């Protein structure tokens, strides 16, 4: 049989080729790669001819070299031809997009004439204009569109050109922390794909265009810290997708529109430091996901009162309305069961502090100071076990201080600051002995001056009661900025990344007791070890907001590589770190430009990640990198020496663990869980919490109550249990792999005969389910989302195969192993069940043969001809990923 002759029976091609042709399987692999490309109509038409055509036809088409003589060189040339074809095809930027960017450039001033120096020519996507990110080319004319414009913190000035409204596929407009002036153009109403409108930290003026309320996909509006005036248009009630409305620190006025209560996804409403007036709309309570209402420093006036309906927002974590001029009584707020911060200070409130039947148990800050409140302090205030700050100063309170006040563990702490401020009231003689001695036995500031019965103005005593010394300083003055870790101790001779970071609405008033939890939260969100995140200093700013300087330390190297740098930057800039209930929304202020590996340009701002290269990333860089890896691994006769310290270290640690009664081994960067902890987190592995099952075992959704974090627990079935040495070695490998597009390992369990791995929970499910969702009436994934999933998967695999130390070959790439988070960011999973690249023996020699049997996948999903892959462990991932690209393009699952 002539392998290159046209096949009459295509369905039998694989069998006939295997039996009759003198091939070693590599041409067949090439066939599957090409077949995957052929399923994509665009690729089939533009790049790869039918593999079954004879050599003469292929040569005449001059699309790729003939591979009739099968072998590694033939496959390599074919893949190179595909990569080159995609990487250098002539993509054309949508003409309207080009005109829009050129008009925007004419309206800009770049003071250093550096960042926008390459904004030249008439093809922005092809030329890789700085900060311009584009879709891959599509259609018969290879048209590409601008989907993101990112010019963050470049000291640019000028106006927002109305022509920006012509960027029809724009999803993110990020112009934060520049010096733009003028207004927001009404032409932005045409940005129907826009999800992120990030204009904070500029000098914009004018009013908000009502047309912005017609943007169906808008998820985040950040216009804070500008000079925007006028009222919020009622049309904003139509922003059905918006989750964050950050409009603080402007000159906005008028009333807050009641239409905002109709926003089904609104989470954070930040309108502080403006000039709003009039009544507060009770309809705001109808927003079902609302967590933060921050209205401090406005002009609502004495006719404004707190709507009783606001006392029933069960999702609310923070209600802050200091210095708003509101009057009336405090309504019953016992329905705010999740509330942790209530700040109604500096207003004109009257009446008693409500005797709530049930106070929110997680209350940390209760600030009612500087009002005209009367009556007694409710006994229920003393029962708040997590209360850190109680501010009731400058009111007209009477009666005795509750005996339970001061008994909470937070006030008894000798390590962390707390405040009880009852100054300038008419409280009776102090009979609360706990409160009397609290200042001497803990770090709690107790302030009672100005209560005549407790601290008489004239006393015959020669000593001054320290509780009676007037203290007019605000709480945050006692929250002294600190540096928990000296980076020189943790990272000598390394190049850390310095991050300017700010919490926009923190759920606490004193930070020192939360700094350790914060670094844990941040390291988890960044997929870094705890010791790699160092809090250098912090400062309370007007709001109050908490600004801080953070350093990210590289591990085992002197500096972060480009991939890690880009991953960390995107984690901050794209809000991939989830908003914690304690820490609230955050914003990126700076990201140390001196540490930028690409001279200040983030990935994607150069031609390497223009629209043309996007296809190259997916079909070129990844395939070629994986392919090159396989070449290196299979070169027979080549031996090299690599360190074997890791294996020796793990063997030693395992021997030490075995010698102890408790076999639990601590692995840096991950947490050890007991069986009892995970059983509790999964409700005794209830079938209701079962979210998947694979060859390794069942997967459960679990809730870690202490951290209030949802995770996924993969429980090994009996036949999947590993030896102790193998299990811990695998955990150690997984703990060393950190990438934005890889599923993060949280911890593990090796207890009571069970082996379990604990991963980050991915609420978006997996790619297979997403592609099949339309069968159940779901909304199909749009093309930009599928593109991001493809690129993210490629980056994750590229990191595994070429940048991980040591490289890990993923041998089970399928749609079910590509998980998605809330933002549809792809996370490659199950690479822990894959094969590490060949490990040197005790003499440092690397074996040339590695088994590539797929673990964890049922037989019917395995690739054909597994015996052909024995010497080429990177080829199966190449074929598998080609198939992934195909189904992503077709937006449906298929069977290989």
C-alpha cells in the first residue's frame, strides 16, 4: 500500500496504514493532527490540505512539505509549516478599529514619547501596538478586531476620543491612573461587548452619559477619583451584568436612583466622597447579591433617614454612612445577619440604640459615635464575640455599662489592638470590673473620659485613672503600620516584584489582627507560597481605605520569569484574586515597572501577542514547544546530568515520616488535612456534594469553615492508592507548579488509610460541560470566551512541558480536564496524574524510554496505537490538544 496515495476507504485508513505501511506511528500521529485541523473549516481552507492527497498534489499546492517518507523530520516539517502558516499570515485590523485608534492617538500626549512610539502604520493588531490586544483573524479576509485596550498608569494625558466607541469588539478599556481630561463620550454606547470600563484615577469631568446604561455586558464600572459631576442616570438600572459600581471620590450629586435596586448582580456600591443629597431609596434592598453599601461623606441632609428595608439585606457585609448628615432613629438591623461593619458615625441620629433581638454574630466594627443617641448600651453588644472596635463616644447615653462588655476574646488579646471608646456620655459608675482592668491586661484601648459619674472633673485622688484620659485620636492612629517580614531575610540577592495595592472597602477598622490572614488570602489567590508574599507597609487613607506595599518574592530563583511575571500581573489587573468577605474590593496602584522583564511592556503589547500571534500561540507555540520537548527527550544516546536533590530530599523526608507515629508530612506551600477535617467539609462525603468522578476517584465540593473557602476534594479509590514515597513525591511536584492556567493545589490528606488531594474549586465547571450546555438550554460560549479558553489552556500546557522544574508531561488532555473559574479562565487539571519528564538515576543518567500509559482515563478515551508512543511521550499531548482546539472552534464536543 502506498501511504501517500489517495485512500479509497478513509474509514479504514488507520488500520491499513498500521498493517501495510512501513511506519512507526509518527505519520499516523501527523494524520490525526491534520485531521483535527481539517475539522475546522477555516483551517482546512486556509492552512492544511487533505492529508490523503498524493505527494504530487501536495507539492503543487506548496502548502506543506510532502511527508510520504514518514519519520520525525517529516512530522517536524509539517508542524513547522502549520506554525509558520499561522504565525505569518497577513491579518488585517478592522478598518474602523484602525481609524478609532488613530483618532485616539491624535488626542493623546505621551510625556516620555516611549509607550506609544510603535503606534504607527495602519494595521495595529498586526504591528502589535503597545497595549492593544486583538482577536485572532477570521473570515475570508483575515479580519481581526481590537478586544482590549490597556494603557494602565502611563502618565498619559489628553481626552477620550469619541471614535473609541467604534471599537465594536472591545471587551476591556483600561486607562486607570493617567491624566485624562474631558468627559466620557456618549459614543461608548456602541461598545456592546464592553465588560470592563476602568477609568479611575484620572481628571475626567462632565456628567455620566445615560447611554452607558444600555451596555448589556458591562460588568465593572470604575470611574472613582475623577471630577465627574451630575447625577447617576436612571438608565444605569438596566446594567444587568454589573457587579461593581465604584464611583467614589467625584463630584456626583442629586439623589441615588432607586433603579439601582433592580441590578441582579450588584455586589459593591461605592458612592462615598461625593455630593449626593435627598432621600435614600429603600429599593436598594432589592439587589439580591449586595455586599457593600459605602456612602460616607455625602450631603443627604437631615431629611434623609435610614430606610427600614435596608435592615433586611441578608447578604450585606458592610454598611458605612459616616458624615452624611442623616437624621432619625436607627431602624432594627437584626436582619443583617452577615454584617461585619456598621459605621453611622458623625450624623444626627437620635433615639435609643435598638435592642436587637439578634445581633450579626460576625460584627467586627460598630461605630455610632458623634450622634445624639440616648438610652442605655444594649446588653447584646457585649455578646459580640468578634467585636474589635466599639465607638459610642460623643452621644447622650446613660445607665451602666453591660457586664459582658469586654469579655469577648478579641478584647482579651495581648497581641492585637482593639478599642472601646465610650467618651463624653452620661454613663453611671463603673461596675464592670473586666472593663476596669482590660487596659492593663490586654492591647485594648479603653476610653471613658467625659462621663462625670466615672471620671469626675474634680477628684481628691492624687493618681489619674488612665481610663479617664481624653483621647481624641481616631482609631486608625493606633493601627500602626508594620512589616511582618523583612524581605532581606526571606529573599537574599533576589529581585522581588513590588506591588502598590489598596483595599477600597475593608471589613475591619484595625488591621494588625488581620495581616497574617491577608497574606494567606493573597498568596492563595496568586498561587504562591505564603512566604513569597511580604507585606512591607500599610497606611490608612481617606475613605477609610487601606493602601499598602507588597513584595512578591521568587522561589528558588533570583527573579520571576516572563511567564510568572505576566501571570501575577494579570491576577491583579484582571481581578482574578477573588474579593474576600473580610478584605473587600481591591485595586492595583503600581506593579513595579523596574521589575518588568519586557522593559515595561506587558505581554501582548508587543507583536508577539498580536492577533496574528494569538493563533500562533494556540496552534504554533504550544504545538512546537511540545514537539521540541519530545525531540529532546527521545534523542537516543544523548545523556545529561541533572540534579537529583529533589528525589533524595523526598526519600529522606518520607523515611523520617515513616519513623514517626504520625505519617503526615509537611510540604511547603500546601496544607495537610486530616480525614476528619475533609469528612466534615464534605458532610461525610455526601453524594449531594459529589461533583465528578474519574479514573482516580470521586471529586467532592467541600467548604472549609475556618477560612470560609470552597474547595474540591479528589478522593482516591482503593485501586488508585499510591505508596507513601510516590504520593508525597507527587504532592511535592504539584506544590512547585504555579501558573494562572493550572489548577492550584490547596492541600492533601494521607490519613486513616485515605489519600486525597484538595484543589481550588472551579465554579465554571469544565470545558466539556460548557460545550454541551446548549443541549440543556444553556447559553453557548461566545467566540472571544472560547478563544481565551484556548489560549489559557495552551499557556498552561506550555508551562507544564517546558517551564516547570522538572517538566511534567500531561498525558490526559481532554475537555473534562480543562476547568473554568467564575471568569471562564481556563485551568488545566489532572496534570498531577501525568508523568514527570525522565528523572536521572543515581549517576545522573537520564533514561531514553519512559512509559506513557494514561492514568485516570477510561479505555474508550485513550488515543489509538499507544505502542507507537513509547519513545515519544510528548506526541500524545500534541494530538490531544489539537483535538481540543477543534472542539473549541466548533463549540461542541466530538469523539476522536
